[in-house]
């Protein structure tokens, strides 16, 4: 299962950068228009930024932190990954879990960002009511010499515009995969044990 999860998480990088955005004006865009427009900017960064191309982890982390992660709803993602255990967590545990889950994704994205310089994205028509506040933005990542990968984004509209709460690669959900791992950790040691395991992993003491 570890290899399968690692492969899935690496695959997320093929299309995760499509969530890049900057400026409050983008919050008013339709979610599919936002994904399509801003993905080109982050692709340009990966292709042309000398420090990113050289593998400068500080610069890569800066790009991930400033350009990508502000457009994820980490509280909702963590709640979905926790499943039924989320309701049992204290407010302090919820805050710690969301912070550590965010850090985990920063590490995952930062470690593999430069591997995906030659991808192109095919954007599928958005099938949603104009008044919808939750939609799925569907894309297909085209990889030279390989089969395309379908990457979809579960997105919700809030006070700060559209944010992603799940990424689905080839029909497999990011939060569902983490849920399996989180539930196993909670069963063996409780919620605090999960927090401790995420802290250790984010300090480099465990696999991504």
C-alpha cells in the first residue's frame, strides 16, 4: 500500500499547480476558468525559474507555499481525511492536525515539483449549475510518451472564493487515501498518536 500511496501523491503534482492564484480579483472567477488561467503561470515558473530548475528546496517551498497552498481548504481536507474521528478531536487537536497535514503536503509537493516540467493540461467543460457552491473541475494531464492522467478537483466556494478540498487522481481521492492511513494510526494509538506521527514525518522522521 505504501508504494501505491506514494505513486498517487506524486501524481497529484501533475495537476495540483493548476490551483495557483494571486490577487483578490481571481476569487470572482468561475472555478474552471481559474484553474485554466493560473495553471499556465505556475507551469511557467517550473520551466523558467533557475532556482526551481536547479532543485533549490527553499525556493521550491516558497513557490508551493505562496502560489499553491492558499487555494486549499485544509480544515475541510483534514476533516474528510479523519472521517468519523474528526468529531471526537478537541479544537486544539483539530488545529494541530490541519497544520501538520498542510506541512505534509508542502513536503510532498516540494520534493517532486521539478519532476513535472513537460506536462500539458486538457481542461474539460464544467458541468455545474451557475449558482453551485460546490463543483468538480475535471482535467487531464498529458505526459509525453505516457498515458494521460485524469486529475479532478473537488472545489467549494466560500467567503474567500473557490478553494479545493480534494484532489482525485484517476478516480482515487487524496483524502480517502489519507483516511485509510490516519484511521490505522488512530486505532493503534489514538488521535494524539496521529498528531505525533505527522509531526515526526514533517521533521523528516518518516516517509512522505
